[in-house]
């Protein structure tokens, strides 16, 4: 399930945690509402992108 759908479901149901399973339904982790609220919204810059920033 895509993260936006997980977030919506958690908000709608009042859940603060969700289990994360692989394709075989084996538990691989937990996801919390805090994780979703504090996650970066954009991808982190690559080392090449950081190196391209001119120094002052």
C-alpha cells in the first residue's frame, strides 16, 4: 500500500502504528504516525549534487 494511503488510513481509523510486511506476509517492521509526520518530503540530494554547490 502506498504511504499516502497508509497515512490516510491511519488518520481515519485513529491508529498510531502499522505493521510492515513483505510479500510473504512476514513482519519486517513497524511504521508509526510520528515516522510519517517527520519523514522528509523530498529525496535527499545525492553526493554529486552536494559537490556541485559552489563554496563561499
